[in-house]
C-alpha cells in the first residue's frame, strides 16, 4: 500500500513539473498585410495596426477586435459633426432663454417698439439740447460779428465760449449718430429673435415690424 502511494505522488509531481516546463501560449494576432493577405502571428507590425486587427485566444477564437485607425476624412467628418452638435446645443440653450422672455412673436415686436421709442426719445432730448446750445452760439457769434464790424477786437473769452459751444454741438451730434446705429443694430437683433420665435413656437407675428412714425 505504501509503495502504491509513493508511486502515485511521484506521478503527480512529474505531471506538475512537466506542466510548469511547458511554455505559456503566446497571444496571437490576425491582420491583413500590405498585399491584402490575412496573417496570423504572435507579433504584429506597427503599420498593420493602422488597418485594424483581431486578437485571438489559444483556440483561435477572436477575443477582441481593434478597429482601423480613422482616416483624415473620417477625422474631419467627426470634427464637423462635433461642431454641428455644439452649435445645436447652443441654439437649444438660446431658444430656451428666448422662450423664457417671450411666448409669442408679437411680444418681442412690442418689446422692440418700446425700446426704439425710448431711444428715439433720448435722441429728441439731445436735439433739444442742440437747439438751446445753437441759440447761445448764434448770440455769441452775432456779438463777435458786431465787434468786428465796429473795428474792435473780439475778447478771448468770447472766442473760447464760441469754440466750447461748437464742440458741445459736435459731441451731441456724434452721440445721436452713435445712438442711431444702436437702434439699427437693436432692430436687427430683435427681428432675428422674432423670426426664431415664429419657428420654435409655430406662431406668426401679427404686429408690424416698423412703427408708423419713427424718428
């Protein structure tokens, strides 16, 4: 009995030793070479990895598939699609903000008209200031002309005042011109919002875009 057990354990040790001495199965790759031939090997050239390949187990089964590297056209297409998705997301966010402000295009039209009236009102006030300053300027210029006709020297204070009044008028006129540009840009932005509201609400405006009397 003892001899049999000894032989049994010796056999187990032998099998274990043989198994330990066997080389581990190397990972295999299946790929297509430059000539279009399918190759199975335990190594893969760097160039072949760009075309994609399969990783095989010891039984030849595919355990993982590595896709080909994207072409320049595919990379460009992916970038374009990413940009398009970003633009769609920005548009969605802008639409949400727009709908929080207006539920109908006519509301945006009314808001535009209110803003334009306010800005035109400011322009009228500035034009009123120009009239007042122009009246003062005319008086000073008339006095200076009378002095010249009388052969008298025009005081420097009078000349300074005339120059100051002229500068004030020029500055106000520049402000008016700038504000008119702002009105033009304001209308452009509002009309873009109105058109977008017609799209996202499915409702058409019923109010005119232009006021009957705009200055």
